[in-house]
C-alpha cells in the first residue's frame, strides 16, 4: 500500500506531510476557537454581546501569514515537480501504448510486452501514446501519474529503487472497462532484466521465423 | 439596518404572497407568476426534487462499491450512475440552488426592492432550468442510455460514446443559459434597485456574495456553453474542433471546459459563504467582524477563481510555464477564503451565541469547508497533485467543498429562512437531532475517501483492488447514516410547512437585515413603501461597541 | 425621482453617424488592401489593430458608450480584462509547449 | 394587474436598468464568441502553415462586400434611433426596414458563398476535406462554426428588429420611450463588431 519503490516517493511524501501538518494546525486552531467561543460566549452565560467591527492589524496578520505559508508550499511543490519533468540523459526509453482497455510496452530493441519490466536503479523514461481516448499512466508505488492523450506524446521518468512488482492503473476515466485497465511494472536487478529482455527477443525472433 | 422609517407594519390590506390571488388562480397563479418570491419557491421545488434523484444515485453508487466486484449493477450502469449523479448535483443542484432559491426570494427584500430588475426573464430562467433538468432525466430512460462520460465530458470519449450525449449536452447548455440570465438579473437588481441610503457598504453580505457570483455566471458560463455546443456540432456534423482523428487537440477541450467549470466551483460556494455571513452575526447577536474584508474577499475569489482553471490539468502534460503559473495562482486563491473563515470565527468572539439549528449548520459549514479548502491546498502543490489527482482524494475534496460547503450552506439557509418564507416553524429538537446524524454520516462517508486517495485508489472505478475494501465499506455505511439524517431533516421541514407552529412576529431570530422587518410571510409587494436605510446591515445598537485593540488589553 | 434625472436624453446627430460610417468603410477598404502586402508576422497585428479601431468606433458612437454611464464603461473593462487575461493564461500553456 | 400596480410600474420605468441588462447580455454573447476566438487562436498558433493555405481559398471580395453591407446596416440602425429621438416615426420605420433588408442581403451573400464551398466539397464530414492536413480540417471546422453561429445571430437580430418595427408602427416605441429599439440596436451593433473580427481572421490574414 504505502510502497516506496522510486526516487520520487520521498520528496512527494515529504511535501505532502509538510502541508498536512500546517493544514491540521490551522484546522485545529479554527475548530478549537470555534468550540471555545461557543461555550464561553453562550447566550445563557453571556447575555450581552459586544460589537467589534474588526481590526486592520489582525486582518493583515491573517492575510500575510497564510500567504507566506502557501508560497513555501508552492516552492516545495514546484521544485519537486521540476525534478520529475527533467529526465536524466542516460534514461532508458520505453514506449507505452494505451488503448481501451489495456496497456502495452515497447522497448528500444523492438521487444513488446504486456508487463513493464525495468532494471533496478536505472532511470527509465516512458513515452506515452494513446491509440484512442484519454488515459492516465499511474503507478502509485512510484508516486507518478501522467495523462496519455491522443495526438500528443507525454513523457514521464522514474528511478526504480526497490525490487518487486507494482500495480499500473489507469487514472483517467476511459469508458466501460476503465477500472479493469491494469498492468504491472516489475523491477528486476539489472542482470536479471538483461537476461529477460535477451530471452524475450530470442523468443520473438523464433516466433517470427518458424 | 435599524432605520427609522422601517416601522412597516401591515395594516391588514396587504396579503401574503402565498395567499395572493392575481390574474391567474391556483396552480397557474404559481406557474405564471413573475413574483420573485413565488419563483424562488418554484426553484426550491425543482432543486430539491433533483437533489433527491442525485442523492438516490449517490446512494446506489456507494451500495455498488460495497464489494470490489459487481454488487448490484454492471459496469455500464455504474458509469451512467456516477455521470448522471455528477451532472445533476453540479449543474442542476448546487450551481443554481442558493442564488435561484434564496437569492430570488431574499435579494430584492434585502435591498429594499419590490422585485428583481427583470421579473419576466426571471420566470423564463425557471422554465429553461426545468426543461434542462427534464432532458437529463429523459436521457436516463430513453434508448441509448444516459451519458457515461463523467460530468466532465472529456473529448474524445464524449465524441465516441454511443449514449444519449446530445440530450445531456443540450440540457447543460440550456441550464447554462438560465444561469446567465439569473446572473444578469441580479447584477442589474443590485446596481439599480437598492433602497435609498443603501450604499454598497450597507448591503448585506449575502447580496455581496451574489454580486460576485453573478459576475462569474455572466462572464464564464458562455464559454462552457460554446464548448459543449461544439461537442454537439462535432457529433452531429463531424466538424473538426476537438476530435483528435480530425486533427483536434483534446487538451483544448479540457482548457475550455475548466475555464468555466473551475469558476463554477466559486459560483457554487460563494453564495453559501454569503448565507453563513448572514447567519453567524445573527446567532451571535453582534456585528460581523471585518465586513469590508468579507465583501472584498468575495470579489477576490471571483477574480482569482476565474484564473486558476488549469490546476485540474497538472497531470495532462502542459508546459512547465503553465504549471508554474496555475499552481501559484491556485495557492493565492486560498487566501480570500481563509480571510472569510478567520472573520467568521472572530465574529463569535464576545458574542451572545444561540445554538439553533441554522447556527449548527453554519458552524459545521466552517469546519467542513475548512477541511475541503485545506485538502485543496494540498493538491495545489504540483508534485503532490501528480500523485493525488484523479484519485479518491479529489473525490473527497470535492464533496467536502461542494456538499460540506454548499450543501450545509443550503441546509443552514433552509432552517434559517424557511420559517420566514412560509410563516411556520419546524420542530427545533428534531432539527438538531437530524443535524448531528447528517454531520456524523457525512464524515463517516467522505473522510475515508482521503485515505483511499492517498493509498492510490483511482476515481470513477467500478472495480477496485481488494486492499481498498475496508474503507469502501466504512464509506458505504456512512452513506446510510447520511441518508437517514437527510430524510429526518427533510420530513421535519416538510411537516412544518403544514403542521408547524404559526409565526406571527416579523423577526424570529433577531436579525437586522431588511427581510426581518417585513411581515411573515412577506406580502406581495414586500414593502408598503420603500424603506430608507441609514446603517450597516449588522448593527446591533443595543450592544456596547468596542475595538479589538481595547479588547486585547 | 432621481433616476429620471439621470436619464438625460442625448439626441444623437445624424452627421456624426455618417462620418463614423465613412471611417469604417475606409478602414475596411484599407485592411483589405493591406492584406495583399505581406508584412510577415506583422500582418496579423495590423489586421487586428484595424479591427480594434473599427470596433472602438462602433462601441463609442453607434452604441453610445461615449455618453453612457461610467458603470457601463467599467463593465466593458471587466469583460475585456477577463478575455485578455484568459487568453494570456491559455497561451502560457500553448506557447511554451514543447512537442 | 391592477391599475394601481400599473401606475407604480410607470413611475419606476428605468431605462438605464433595461440598458444595463442588455449590456450584460451582450457580454455573455461576446464571451460565447470569445470561446471560439480562443479556440481559433490556439489552432492558428499550432497550424500556421495550414491556416494560411486554407484562408487563401476564401472569397475575399464577397467577404469585403459583406463587411460593408453589415457596416451600412449598423449605420441605418443607429440613424433609426436618432430619427425616433426626434419624433420622426416614419423615417425611423423606413430605416429599420432598410436595416433588415441589409441583413437579408448579408445572408444571401453567405448562402452564395457556402453553396460554392459545398460544391467544391469543402464541407464538414466530406471525404475531400477529411483527406486534408489536420490544420486545414480545423480551419474549416472553425470557419463553419464561427460564421454559422454569427449568421444565426444575424437572423435573430433581423427578427428582433422586425418586432421593433411592428412596435414602432403600433406606437409602443415612441419619442419618449424608445429603450427597446435602443436595446435592439445594441444587439445589432454587437453582431457587427463580431463580424469586424471574423472578417480579417478568416478572409484577410494569410
């Protein structure tokens, strides 16, 4: 569930937790004040209200402080995003094809498969192609998501950091069997990956020349 | 607005708008009435009926998600359910509800006018609205099936699907037109028909919120109108606009769609904020804290809210510049909402608080809307949004804002103004019990969505992985509690209209705005003579005045 | 009533209308003639500028905006502001989008 | 309505209110076309070459002629209001009818132009259009949508002015109460303004 299998897990989780802490603080503050006031100034106890029209210093305070805080949040979000768009030069490119309602993957050497195999600790750049409608390439364990749009080729990269197999989901609604549009990404140690892709290529060649 | 000329007692020759017999009698007297109060009631009947349909569909969706595989229906039916649930709730319920029902009924009264600027256009909007709603209901039963695209109608799926898209799109177009006309009606009313002495900053904050909302309605609704019209044209005439097989760019559709549909969120929430700004001072029996800041923040939301649409598209692969700009603006739009929340909370300070049903709903609004708003901030951060968008997190967020916000604003408004509108009081004890059931059911239903989203559960999914089931079961149980609460609340209100205790006094809650100076229920002409206004809308003259600086000492 | 006073009647002259019409037709001829010349990228700008001048004339003279209330002018500003900002934001995506 | 209520309404006749409603409605119309202009500018930006090629096929003469027709109709509309302000009822009616006739001429021109396009096979869904590059398909898609929607507005405008003519004849629009005619005029001028932009975008810029 909270699998951490890529280089993006830590920055995304940290930004999330940072913002959640600030949000919880403000929620508790507001709710706490609300409850305190409701009890303290209940009409049974406090028969006479006082008119206070407002306070400019207070308004400035609660405008400026949240503004600063959201700017900090924005900074973390933006830098985190920036690191997700610029793929390293030595990334291994894989073409991803989405169609109603399945995924397929094509490697640089022409090998195709239904499951995405990637080597451990090697940056992978996926090029996303749609054959029909909008889809979205979503790997929760990697904290990445990118829409797959016809007439456009979006890209996304990641660095797998843990061996295992993880779910690939479609996150953009695409019709009848949208929710069944699963696939798997399998992270293998590099030698095993090389062996797999060599075997697969040999297999394909055998099948092609009967 | 305690003003001297406002001793407007009825001398018996003025009849209530409910009993008035004009040119047409009986049902026709309602269906052809141009009285803003009767049109408000017509809208209320329409909106609440569609709300019942929407709730039923939502209930069925939750029932279906009890188990990971099919529970009661197949995937096609499920897809239609969530689509129609979304369309009804967004376009037919929450966008019109507060302006069309309470705005129509109370805006002219609050401004000291006898009607809105264009009464006949006002009636026309209701008919357009009903035609649109009926078209959507028709699309459910006609062969072909209801729309199954999600309420966002994303191209190219909406061009390809074989369902009754044309019905649905036409319906939304017509309702949009109705919304524009309501908006221009309110704008003109506010500009031209305020009572003598009521300058802009003596207007009730509800009127301010409607003013900001109406601008958004007039300016951005045409854009979605033309966009959906183009989808219809594409389907019928195969004109190349968005369809990628004809060279179009599906992302342009998303831009054009959200250019309206994001500001629509503010069309939805700002009037509810206006309602809360009315209720909080009345049940605290003191002047509102920071009147001008609340008024300006409504305008601020309207301006900034129109400029943040593409934050729905962070994962679509826009240019980095666009991601930067829209994320920045998204964070900024949080500020005016925060200002409102702080000012409401400060209004409770040194008040004399009565926890009646409307106040309970208003306080719950602040709590739930805060959760909705803060979870929105979480998604404003780009890298986090790439993970959370299109998951249950966003579904939780939208329900906290739209249902926890506007829904609770609506319930608050119903409990606050219904006695005024019909002259009968509901059972206050039952109302409070219903509130707690609704409040608990709401949180049990929607809070697990945040957890599901963080776990990576995509939205609009008929089928899901087994690890998500626990939270789906909790949410479904929550939906049962919520529906129970809603039933108790609605039955209580409906019964009160027939059997409730009659109210004769004008000012049941101790409000200072003009609607509490007219008789209960209001007369046909609202005012015998147009009142003159001298003070701001929340001046409780019997109170001592103080400034914050003194208080802190 | 105050409202009645606000509505002072402006009888608009025939002459000015004909003059405006002449200007509009001349500008139309100009823009059509200029279209033959290739200014490259500038030709869009020239055509749009002429169109803006024409619509300004129609707005102020034919539509009486010149003598109308200040509120109406503010309204126009709101609508134009929204269009321009939205277009700029839309192009913050498209003009920086790398294919 | 009782006579008393009627009297109240008479006192409260607020021409500025009516005009304000009309102006706000015009903004909605403007934004309706604005959405299409947004789409146009994005696609023009993406497919400059194709747009340039496709726009060369337009009949610039007919386009210019139609522009002049519409501008002249705007003049007659404005003059008809000036006439009623001076109490010249017959002149106003004459000018309104002339305006409608100019609108009709505009539409006839459009029909000639479109039937020519259709004869060449450049209509939505046609095989010859579908075989063109994406940018040209989009150009014609936008051309038919925008000009078509504008034509629809011309028809609506003509109908509205027709009603105004009837009102003027029946004496509902008079020297003291001509706000309806003014509102119709505003609508007609907006239709003109939209054409002022459509004309260069589709006919001139190549």
